[in-house]
C-alpha cells in the first residue's frame, strides 16, 4: 500500500511540475540583443531595451496579465529591481549602462539585453 501511495504522489507531483512549467512559458517575438519583445502566457506583451544612457521595460495593454514592467541595469554593478504598472525607465547621465534585465512580474522569466 505504501508503494501505491508513493506512486500516486510521484505521478501527481510530475503532473503538477509539467503543468507549472507549461503555464509559465513565454513566447519571444523579437530578440535583437539590445531589444527584446515577448508575450507572457496570459497574452500580454512586454518589451525591453537598453542603450548606454537609457533602459526601459514596457507592458502592453493587451492580454490579462497583472504583472508590472520590471527593470534593473548593470553599470558598475547590478542595481536593484524597479517596477511600474505599465513601464519603467532608468537613465544614466554618465552613459555607464552595459546591460539591462527585464521581466513581466516579480517571479517571471528574466530577459537580458546588452548595449551594442
């Protein structure tokens, strides 16, 4: 009986992991290195870009995602995550940005763009 319970629990855990993995999949529409455009599984689109002086993450008004537009940048070191309901922009007057990371919610997939 213990073996049967373990088998059922194992199958349930595997099904849950498969469902969780599938549900969190994003679709990358464009990735040019310094610009990325993706769509989350809730059909909301997001875009992120970076230059030496400016980085932005923006959320489209399509789909049903509740997640914010999240952004952090690498200058001398990685900064803290910042977010806004529809977009977040950070600037570097000294032109030190090298990379930026973008995501569509606190726990979402992180996408990195790099200054070309």
